[in-house]
């Protein structure tokens, strides 16, 4: 959970209704969001299936990866409940990274944790894949 003390925001408390899309996969990432209240799910679509990557609560944040990489969004964020979100654009995000060590540390820790979770999920899927190839005698 991130404390908001000392952070700069571009826009405070944008509101979203339950079920509303906050960010869409493949759009340009111009802002990050810190959840003031409510719940948000982060999902990725794959062949008409929705894969839930994370469920986030008050104090959690999302959308920062596009600000770091400059790439398009790789996932969609949807409000699970009515939400109030604090907003940071790239300029404000960079200023917070430069001037707020707690914020910088939290962003780095979050990226490391998400990378670990992705690696563990990948390993779990590989194990399942290899079990299936042995079971069905699939080669090459």
C-alpha cells in the first residue's frame, strides 16, 4: 500500500463506476493511477478470454509501466466497484520519482514483485504444458 503523503498529482480523485474501463489494452499510456478507494481488476485478453492478472485495492497503483517504458498498455484496468483514483501524468510521475524516495522505492519494489509473479506463473504454465506433452505424447 502506498501512502499519498508528499506526492504530487496531475489530477486528484477521478471517479469511475463499477464495470467501467479505466485504461484499455493497447492504448497510449499517458497516466498512472493510485487507488484512493475502490477495487480494480487488471486483465489481459487472449483469444476471446479474459485473464485476470491482479485485483487491486485502496493504496495500490497501476499504469506506471507505460510511463516507464513509453510503450502502449499491455493490459486493461476495469473498476470492480465504484472507485476514486488519483492521477499522475508522465511529468508528474518523473517529478515524484526524482523528489520522493519512498515513491521511487515503492515503484521499484512493485515492478520487482510483478516480475517475480510473472516468472512463477510462466513456470507453472510451462510445467502444465510439459505434463500435457508427456500425457498426449506430443513431440517436436
